[in-house]
């Protein structure tokens, strides 16, 4: 349990760093595009956060379609236990991506609400 919590905290830290990097990029794009209102920045953060969540969900959907194709695992010629381990590793990787992109998207959406609420003029 402690190991899972530690992994979740690590993913949240990486997601926060990614959200900060994306946020700085949005701010630079906004400044170069001469955005003048906080609504423009808020909308950009919200759209980017929503896209991050959609990308995370697409990892899981795409992985499920790939794992559902049994020809791929039988074509590898490996033993059954190796195929099961590969399926489990693929599933775990897709869910890690979902958590990472979703947490990053949630951070960006929270930033959009913060920008829209406190910096409006």
C-alpha cells in the first residue's frame, strides 16, 4: 500500500512539473499573441487541460483495443505466462499514462479557474 501511494505521489509530482511547463508555454504563446484579457489565458488553460485528459483516456482505449487482439500475443510465440505478464505490463503502462495526463489536465483546469476568478479585469 505504501509503495502504491509513493508511486502515486511521484506521478503527481511529474504531472505538476508537466503542468507548469505547459502553463509557461501557454503564457509565452499568450504574450506573443498579445492576449489582453485573463479570459483568453483561462480558456487556453482549460482547453489544454481538457485535451490532456482526452489524451490520457485515449491511451487506455487504444491499449484495450490492442490487448483485445489475441493474434498479436499468439504471434509472439511466447509461453502463456509470458503473454499474461506482457498484457499486465501493457495495462499498467496505459493506466499510468491515464493518471499522469489526467492529473496534469486537472492541474491545468484548476489553474484556468484560478486565472478566471482572481485575475479578471
